[in-house]
C-alpha cells in the first residue's frame, strides 16, 4: 500500500477519474482516506464529497479526482459509484 498523500506532489498523474474505496473516515473531524484500485491511499476532507453531504461510509466504492494540496495529492470530487 502506497501513501501518496504523505509524499510531495511531484509530477501530476494523469487527470482522469480514479476509482477505489473509502478506507477511513472520521465524522467528528471530517477527515478520511480513499484507497485507489492500484493501492495508493489519498487523504480527503469531507468538503470534497461531491453530493454535499459531508459524510460517506467506510467501504463505499467511489470515483474521485486528484487535487494537489499542501505539497501532496488529495482525493477530490468524491462520488459513490
């Protein structure tokens, strides 16, 4: 399992929708992680959940995009599939 969120942003990955699943989500603080199908883990904040609910279940299959933020890649535009 790779932790892309903790490394520097580096070169931009291909800009396409990625798929994976939510592996962690803390409703109290609104932070979570998505694991892409390639095993890379990306952090996210609840404000990037596309339907505006600010909540998502752990284990949910999702599609998402990547956003360079604070020197790392984060999941964005997270939507259930």
